[in-house]
C-alpha cells in the first residue's frame, strides 16, 4: 500500500486488540502496532474497534511509542435495559 502512495493505514476489526490470541505461537496486538507503525513511508496508523476486555498497557505503550500511531482509542461502551 505504501508503495502505491497510501500514507495512512487503518486496522479494522470487531475486537482488533484481540489479534494474535488464536495464533501459534501467540502474537500481541501491541507488536503489530509497532511493526506496521515502523514501515518507511507510513504517516499515520489507526485502529478500530478496541474492546475494553482486551485493552492493555502494552497497547497503550505501543501507541505512545509509535510515532505514526494516532493517539486516539475507539472503545465502545454499550448499555442495556432489563425493562
């Protein structure tokens, strides 16, 4: 994508930060952020949607340490009704 002139990548998934938990060996979403975020020519890296269950300090640290990662977290909050 970068070679084709794209400057921004958005990682999209229902629970994107659960990435790698089903792989053998297991992978971490924070490592994916760092790997993609370090690609030459990439200007911005975004991801949606984070699930509060899988949010970790590792993900927060990866965003803070990766210059191309946008400092925004899209975390859904849902409510329900018993009525």
